[in-house]
């Protein structure tokens, strides 16, 4: 029987599954909302991914789970931290990766990676929403702008509003004040993105690297954030075609190692 494996990443906002064969080829993936039941979300993500690959779940020989909800996947043969999985997935996609910047829904992580894809060091923000996807969600709701449209709006800005607070609550008050002063919306959005980047950059500076930088997580889809982060790091950043599945991809790679 073929050595198909599944990697699954149960995150705070989405649950992602990747099916890979024994030759390390990705056969399919899925992204579903986590909702209130992580176990159900994991089962749905795996079922959808299996269907897209033309497989049944019973055809899969091994399952590795990662993410904050990895304990909610009873079928998992092994559970691995999301830090290790994002590192492995990023190096698989971009072999020059020495640093991974993962901006997720509820936390952000900066990971220093060795040539073998193993974690050498990391810095994590999981105590505050600033510098995370949640911060951007709050701001998009306040400005009544679709979350997936903020990047294009930011890129079009000629100027940039100054948002000094690193706290989501206080930053929200600053945005309300800027709106009241009729500050152009695109300049406010760029200022919001700058606030996220500054928060993550403070973490990035703690890990000195000279090689490639790869961004993972849903916020990597935001062109405005990526552009400002590239300004900060002084080089082009690798962005996967689907940055949300990198953790699940790494979990699938761990599954293959354990076969």
C-alpha cells in the first residue's frame, strides 16, 4: 500500500490538513474554520483533503497533529509543536530559509532555522493580540473594510497614519480618532500594518540571521504587511502560494519521518 500521510494543524481560526505521499509530494490540502469544536474541525479538514486526493481516511498510514488544538485529534500517531512544523514546512518550500516569521490568528512567532530544517531558536508573542491576525481583524471591523482587501488598500497609500500604541484596545481608539479627523482610510490601514510589522520586527531583531526569510500564516497573504516587513528586514521575503498550510505541511513531513 502507498505510504500516504496526513499532517493537520489545528489553529485558533482555521484547521488545515495536508496529504503527502512517500515521495514528499503534496497530493491535496484543505482549510476549514475551526469553530467551537476542534475535534470536528480536524475530522472535516482530513475528510475534505482525503476526498480531494481521491482517498479514504483509512488509506492513510500515519497522522501527525500540530497547532494549539493538536491534543483534540485523537487519531494522531504523534503530536509536534507548531514551531517545529512551521520550520520544517518552510525549509521544504524554500531551502534557503534561515528565519520563519509566522503571524497567525492569535500569536506570532519568529523562528531561527538550521539547514536541516530544525529549530535553533525562537521568539513568540502569545500574550497580546497586537502583532497578530486578530489585531487586523479588529481593525478591519472598525474600518468596515474586508480583511482580505486590506493589503491592496495599504499598497495604494501615498502617506501613512501614525499609530503609536502597541495595545489593541488603545490602537483601536487611535483609529477612531484618525477616522474622526478624516484621515484617508488607506493611510490608516498602512499605519495599522506598520504597527503589526513593528511589533514583529522587535522579535525578529533578537534572532540574527543572514539567509532567507520566509513568512507563514494567514497574514502572509496580506501584501501590505509583507511589503513593510521586507522594508524592515532589507531583503525579499519568501511567501508560499498558500501560507496557511505550512504548519500542516511540516506535520506531514514529520509523519513521513516516523514511518
